[in-house]
C-alpha cells in the first residue's frame, strides 16, 4: 500500500489516536509488550510487504511499482541471496509459504504469483476479487487480508473463498489488517499505520491480545515517510518473532511479554 507522504502522515496520526482511544474506551483485548532478543541489518531499500521464515531460510516480499520483488535474505547480515523481480506494473504485497510453494500477492492487480520455494521458479498465478494486503497459511487454507476487518480463507488449489472472518475487539471491527502470520493456532496481523500487532482467534475473529511494538525502531532511524511497521515471521525452532518495517534498516527477533 502506498499513499502521498502528506496524506500518509495525517492518516498515521489519526490512526494512532483512534487506536489508543478505542483501547481506552472499551473493554478490549489485553496489550502485551515485547523483549528484543536480537537484531540484524535489513536492506533500507526494501519496502517490506511480506516476511516468512522456514527451516533457517528467510523469505521477503517487497512492494512499490518497479521495485517489487521476492527475495531470500541471509538473516544475520541482511544480504540478499536470491531475488526475482516483479514486472513494473505490479505492486508486490503479502507473502506466504504453503507446502513447497511461495505465494505472493499484488496490491490492486487482483493477481498473485506462485513460486517453487527451492528454486524461485515461477510455477503459476492466481486471482482474487479484492485488494491484496497480507497472506499466510494455516496448513489447510491461504488466509488473505485486504485492508478491511475481513479475512478470507482461500482454497490453495482453486483459490475460491472457503469462508470469511470478521475481526473484532470488544465488539468493534478491527480494520487495516495487513501482513499476516499464522502462529500456534492464532493469526498475527500488523495493523497498518500503527505499532500494534493483533493476535486473532481464527475460529471467532475475536482479538486475544495486542502486541505494542512502540519504540522498536528508534525515532532517529525513521523518516516518517511510509517506513511503518510491517513484516511478521516466526522462527519456530527458537520460539521468537521476526519483525521489521517498510524501508527499515534493522530486523528484530523478539518475544511478547505480559505487562
């Protein structure tokens, strides 16, 4: 997703105020903090839209027309090991691993691309009727966000919608759901324009908790020009979240902690 800087700044300010007000005014899900375990360099030119970690391999999808790509990245150095560029008319979005294939969304083109995870060879494409924001897999379905409060569960073969899920917190819809990750039976979602990650019950759509990542990237390292939090992966072997943002210079390993 991309907006003019002035409009973006205004929306981010309003989003932050709205999020904080709603959480104070309602009996909403608990808010967790975080503990940073490690951090590593990250390509500040990468407009991160999707992040996947699997068996020691870090995969990243980036956005912007003419700059969108699928990458394999060395975690400890940020070095790009492999890269496939999308054609310039496509604005890359969310990324998911399902089986032995990587699935990458585009923002407004209503088309996604499928790659062999081992070779990055394109092996197909698929279509969907909404905008494409975030994507993950629960092992059975692909789960797609489109910037609203509704998540769509897609058949990974036919890509037909199996069901939809409205996400709510204390009865209020939670919108701007973006990058997704499925972790231990929950859906984690960046909320675009905020420093919060939502933990969602995939059966009911109710929020189980928020993770507040405020202050993760020091203000001195942020430009305020679209470099918002975006990108969630899970390192199962070490039980840690890997998170970064659009054009961030660092990628973090962290663990959510109770406040």
